C-alpha cells in the first residue's frame, strides 16, 4: 500500500506582510510519500517438511520455504524446535550460507538440520516449528514462526520404535525342490532378517551390556514323524556387523504324502548380554512338500552257487 500526502502553506507573517502592501507570493509545498507492504498471506510459507534417517541414530530434517514478499528481505537468524526424541546436533545447522541472503518473491529456500535421537528430551507434546527473523533494507526486523508438518515422519518413527520393541526376526524357508522321495535328502535354507532385533546403540546403551558382540543362538528342529534333520541345525549368529543370514541344512522326509509341516527355528540371545527381551520369530514356509514313496525298485539277484 502506498500513501501520498501533499501540503501547502505560507509563513506565519504572510498575512501581516500582505496588509503592508507586499505582493502575493506562492505557497510552499511539501509532499510526503510512504509505502507499507501488505500481503494476503505470510511472507514465508512452508512448501514441504520431512525427515530422512541416514544412520541408525541420526536424522536429516529438510524444510522448503516459499517467499511471498514483493519487496526483498534478508534472513537475519533462524532456529528450529523439534519434539521428542530429536535434537539438533552441535554442528547440525547446515544453513550458514543463508545468513544475510536477500530473498525475492517466488524464491524457494531450503533448510537442512542434522539431528540425533535423544531420549532425555521431554518436549513430547510440542509441535515442531521453524522460527525465522527477516530484516528489510531499513534494518527493521520481522519475526515469523512457521509450523512444520512432520506428522508422517514422526508416525513412521513411532511405528519403527513399536516394531523394535516387539524384537522380531523375520525368517523364510526355501526348499531346493517341491517334491522328493522318502528317505532322499532335500537341501533346505532359512533366510534370516535380524534387522529389527534389539541391539545396544547410543539410545539404549544404558540398558544393555555393550562389552560383547550381539550374538544369538539358533536351533532348527522338527517333528521326526515328518523330517529328520542333518547339517548346521545349531549355531551362533553375530549381528554386530550384519543382519541377514542364510542357514543351510539337510532335511529327509520320513513318510510319503503331502507334508505341510516344516522344520522350525528358534532364536535366543547369548547370556552375556544380560537381561535382553525375548525374540519373536515370524516364519514363512512353502505351502507343502510332496513326499513320494518308492513305486519301483530295481535289483539284480545272482545265485551264490549251484548244488550238484
């Protein structure tokens, strides 16, 4: 909005001088102009906000802003406030180049913050906000508090924490063949995904003993009325450096027919880890295995001798 005020006036002694016969003189004029920026929406609006996990204990918060001001402003300062369990790291502000940067209408600004999980934060009920201070060309500052919609990211974070608390391991059994003879060995493989088991991290290192590697004992067993097992049916899985394993062993069907029961696997933590939660195994098996009986058996009989 622009405002213009024009005034005209004479000196206080003008009328007295005019009575004394002085000729008319033109009035003095002054023009004052002012401009005030008015917007139908805030100077900055949030286009998008999201979080991305780049390590087990670290998250990158990305915020994209849109400028709506017809007059350029400068960014003077900013800060972000995040609820539990995130906090900005000591050197996590990645936006130093935006300081004093002029922004014009239609320009987009990208903010990035490196954050870490911190269970000691108690701001569970607060909403995430980004506080930005703008400065015009005359040095006047404007504060703007922008709400950040991180509901989707925090929802995924809560789901992950709930799933982690269940301490689940996903396993899948595969057979080298869908059918075989009774008594003939069949190659079986258990593929184990242990990415969701509890492990000592900076977030829960006070809860578990971190002196040893995270190891689990596994045992593969079966009903001997269906299968007899051989090979590596017991062992240790070291989950400190990898979370995916392939366990190969041999299964021998013991009866003919369609077998729908398969060898099962159980997992438990090594006792050195202290009081660790139990492990729930979610297993996927083939639909069935066709165990075929012998229908033909070839043999050759020879007499040992002929009596006279």
